[in-house]
C-alpha cells in the first residue's frame, strides 16, 4: 500500500483506560446496539459486550454514513482481523472499538467491551498518536515538509 493510500485511510480508535474485566474471546454476529437502559447510562456504567463484533462489510444504516467492503480496498484483510482479535484480547490495552474509513466509506467496524454502534464514544490520545505517526512518515518520505506542520491536519486528507 502506498503512503498516499495509507494517508487516505482514516483510522478512528476509541480508548477506554479502565483495567480489570476481561473480554470474551467469542464473536457476536449481531451488531451491538444499546438497549433503552443503556441509552441513559454513562459510558463507564455500560456493561461489557458478551463478545467482540467484527465486520469487514459494515451494514448500511440510516445514519448517512456510506459503507464499503474491506476486501475491495486491501489484500491485508486477515491482518486487520488479526489486529482486531489482538485488540479484543487486550494485547494493546483496553480499546472499545476500531473503525476504518476509506474514501469516505466505512469499510471496517469492530466493537469490544462497552462500545455500541448507536452510542457516541469518546476519542482519546490514541487518535492523536496515530495521526502524529502518519504525519511523521509523510515528512520522512517527502510528501510533507516541516513547514506544513502549522497547517490544519484536515488539509492533508
């Protein structure tokens, strides 16, 4: 995958910093939606999902988000699924979701722990770290210069 392709993929990571409860190693085949009771709860009070939900072809919902198919965008589908399995197991910390968007289409979604498809989830430092990493690679490979650092990040997408 070229750097330009990497830069055009937007990665949203939602992070939870609580420790303790483990996540089931089973996968759910049902998109995790909030119950009526969960819709009024604080994010921190939400119960953990029974298992991770992983989809390489997100379903079209009435939220205005266009969807696509991960398999049509990359040959690395199995590596991304493996990453999701590792995230679910807690290998990288306690993440709640991993969503990948490419060319304005949601092509991958996975939910773990407290995340629900129909509830807002806060963004944390992981997003800033990944953005910084991508900008650093772009500078190193000559796609951006240090003079570009004063520009809003949205200009690069």
